[in-house]
């Protein structure tokens, strides 16, 4: 727990001024999530709360992205949406039957291509923007 | 369990930071590292907090390694010109992965704690079919977009009679099947839903033309996010929900920006907006009009005399891979004390920001590249506007001709420059199928030919001087 908080703190140092609002939202999100577990709200409702707040965070963050970097934005979102790999891994690990293991493996494979491809291409693009002149 | 969720939250925050970093090129590199770190935390946490045999661990590492090799190889080798199709291809993979996870969850619900086979709770089933539906649609839709962008399929809109009606019927069928699925939970129903969604994905992208691709690619980007969020709901995984929502919102904003830059509504694009009829109307009347064609030498002379030049690149530059030779041209002009700037229209190219990447690739300084609203007022005080492979985004009809299909679209005011040089392959019309009045403007000189060839000739002409 202590480590987690420390890491969070360290990261937020890099936050630019305009993004403080977002940090705030994220905090609210966390608190809401914890409060709701305690009050016994169904996981679906909690998911919905997290979802709606995240859409707002996404909205504010993405409007701040400079238009010149819209292509890297697309490739990095593509990479992070492949976090779906988490679901696929669980399917492989705890699958009771072979059909589900196979689907899980396929998911891990496809998402991995995307994760690595997405981050590498983003890195390549950003390197071009930051080349020494 | 608590620690796992908190670690997922850390990953989620890192993902947010990775997007936030993109507010400037300097912070973006760090942002990308946050993204990678977030993904690492997500994967390691998932593996660390679940009981598993070494066999399955080995299987997972092996599969990730295989994907990593393929993904990295593709991303390292791909030509920046081919970026739009790469993105479409990647989006299709996310879609397919979502479908895979939805099916895995269906066959093994206990693994995700959403019930036992045959007794999955109704809500999870609903979310599952939603995830499979969006995933399948993203998969096939992106695949068609990829085929069109890669030139494996005609970029022209493909339509058939009653298409909207058929799509509507498919949508209704999917809705009915989804409800049915919550009552009789069999794999067959889920398969039918997935297949219907796959067909719908194909039919949605087929009628959309090549130049509307910036919207399509953004939209599919958005879908891939919603698909991930849908799966997140199914698996009750907060990280997936957070990330899916972020990506979905991002793609939606990009789609909005692209639509606005074309002065069209989202539905207008999706329903296959610009018709072919308009194209035939427009050509007929204007074919015979005279244009002034010039040589590379004329162009070099004009630019040498100029105090300032604004270059307007478009898809034609990307296709011809002319960015590197244009950089040489810029260097020559700068050595002759000519001020050079670049003006980028939001929908130039086939995906948002594509021109910026290509110019950056050619080492053209970031500071010389301007967005539409930042440079438009400069044209009136500019000697030469050099348009390379762009067309509709410079068409003054968007300002004046209320009957024009692009009326109201924000354009680059190149017509206000003292002289306009237009590099174009032929007199053909742009994607909107309408003639550009600018070609017949007495201030305009047409330079016919491939963007790269013409640029090379201009550079040569400079060297001869």
C-alpha cells in the first residue's frame, strides 16, 4: 500500500498544471469505488461509475493533445486498449475447458502483437518529432 | 485482491498519463514510457495474483513472445506512409481479441467469477454479447478499411440498393438475438450474434470513400476502446473499463475533429455522405476551361523571387513519398533567405496527424509546421503558396458556393497568396468529385506530375540557377 501511494505521488509530480483537475477526478473515482464496495453496490453499477468518470477523464486529456501528435495518440491508444490481454491471460490460466483456453491463447497472441506494435510505432514517431536538428 | 485492484488502478493512472504526455512532443516520449510501464504492471499483476501451473505460465510467455516478435517487426519495418493501414490493421486485432475473450468467458465463466457454464448471470451475458458485437464489428470494419487503404480493394464507395434497410435489419436481429441469448445461453446464439456483427462491420465501411478514411480510422479507434470496455464489464475488470473508456473517448474526439474539419456530421459520413452524382455534374461544365501550366523552372524562378512561401501538403505527397525531396527544397529556399512554412489541414492525408508525422520523418522542424487556424491569416501576406497533392482542402468553393457539397468546410486560404503553385498529377477532381476553381485562377500555375518528380525537378532547376 505504502509503495503504491509513493509511486502515485511520484508520478503526479510530472503532472502539468492544467491536469490537476484530472487528478482530482481520478481521486474521486477511487474514493467512490471504495465507498461503493463498502456500501455493497453491485459490480455492474460500480463498473458504470468507473466507466463514466473515465470517459470524462479521457475527454479532458485528449482535448489537450496537440493536433500534430494525433497519429501517435491513435497508436498509443491502440496499444493500451490491448490491455484486454489481461482478460485473455485469466482465460488461459484458469480455464476449465480447452475451447476457452484456445480462445484465451488467441486473445493473448493478438493483443501482444498490438501492444508491442503499438508502443514501438509510437516510439518511432515520437523520435522523429524530437530529432536533433 | 485489494492489492491487485490497486495495482490495476496504478496501471490505469499510468495510461492516463501516457495520453496526457501527448500535449507536447517533449513530454510525449515520457508519456509513452508510462504507457509501457502501465501495461507491464497490468500483465505482471494478473499473472502474480492468480494460481497457475508452470505449464500455463510457459504457454502464456511463449504466446506473448510470439506476438511481441511479430508486432515489433511490423512496427519497426513499416513505412510511415503506410501508417493509416497499419492503424486499421491493429484496430482489427483489438476487435478480434475482444471477441476471443468474450468467447473464452462464455466457455469458462468460473474463471472470471461470473457464474458456472449454463448458469451465467443475465447481466454478464448481456455485456458479453455486447463485447463480442462491438469486437466483431471493429474486426471486420477495420479489415475492410485496411484493404481500402492498402489498395487491395477499391477505395471507391461500394453501395447497393436497400443497404441502410439491410443494416437496420441486421441491427434489429442482433438486438433480438442478444435478448434471446440471456435466456438460452448457448454458444450457437453467441456465434450468430458475432457473425451478424461481423457482416455489419463490413457493410458499414464498404460505402465509405477513401478520403473519408480519417473519420473511419478514428471511429474504429473509438470502437476498439468501447469493445475493451464492454469486455471489462463482462469480466468486472476495472482496468479494462478505465482503459476502454479512455480509448473510446479519444477516438470519438478525433472523429469529431475530423468531421468538423469537413463540415459534415458524423452520420453523414457513416451513411456514405458524398454521392457520385455530384461528381458527374461538376465535371461536365468545367472540362473545357483553360488552365495555366508551368514548368519546374518557372516554379523555381517564382520561389527564388519570393520573400515567403507556404507549402500545403496533402495525400498526394504521402502517396508519392515526396516529403524528403520537399525537405531539400525547403533547405534551398531557406539558404536563399525565403521564409518557408507548412500549412496542415486537419483532414490532409488518410488519418489524423499523418502529414505531421511524414514531415517530421523528413526532418522538417516542428516549428515550421502550422495548423489551419494558426496559419490561415498568413496567406494574404505570402508570395507563393505551393500546394503539393492537396485539393479539396484548398477549394474556395467551400467559402462561396452554397451549392457545393463541401460548402462550409474550413479550408486553407491559399487563394489569398500572391501566386499559387499547384502540383497535381492531372486535372482530375478531388475526392469530393468537384472541380477546384483555384485551377482557373489567373494567379495559379499548375505543375503537372507526380509530387515527388515535380519536386525533384524544381530542386534540379534551383541547382542549375
